[in-house]
């Protein structure tokens, strides 16, 4: 396990402006089971905070293309029941939201239909193929 000090040092040494999509491994088509540990993102907090983080992740938008698709959900944080216990998340920001983002491979049929019907994704497909080491 990495210590906080080690993690902060590693983070500080990173070159700014790295493209996360270039190294984001897509989840295989029709994968089942847990997706924990996949190249994915969870952001929580106020909508202003989430928007500020997302504004720095715009290269990931090219993951929505003919070969891959983005799983994206954005929802308000609401009290919920977990294992019979009501959780209210009292430390959450007012109006808090959570966003989940993952990259998934399209199946052959989905890729073909996307290629025929979603011409607006052509540019994203080309950009993705040029920079992502996992592109088909």
C-alpha cells in the first residue's frame, strides 16, 4: 500500500495535461461481474465541483465513438437503505451529485450500426484510434 506522502509526491511529479483516454482500457463487450478496478471514474460533490473536474476530462468524450461507448451516469445523492440501514450522507454538499464514467467496447453489430447511423462520431473514432493503445 502506498502512503499518503508517497501518493502526493507521485501526483506532484505528473506532467500536467495527460490524456486519460489514451491509456483508458475499455471494458470488454458484454463483460459480466464486478467492474471494480477497471479504468473508470467516480466524482462526487456539488454540481459546480463536478463540472470543474469534468472540464479537465474533456478528452474522454472521444470515447463515445464507433468502436467504444461511454457509460455515464449523473445522479443526485439521496438518502438510501443499505443492508436494512437508512443512510443519509449528512456530510454531502447541498444538492450533491455523483458521476460515474467508464469506457466499454461496442460489439461488432453495435459498431456497425453506429458507423452507419451516427456519422457525428466519425471524428471521435479517428481521434480515439490514433491515441488509444487499446483501439481495435
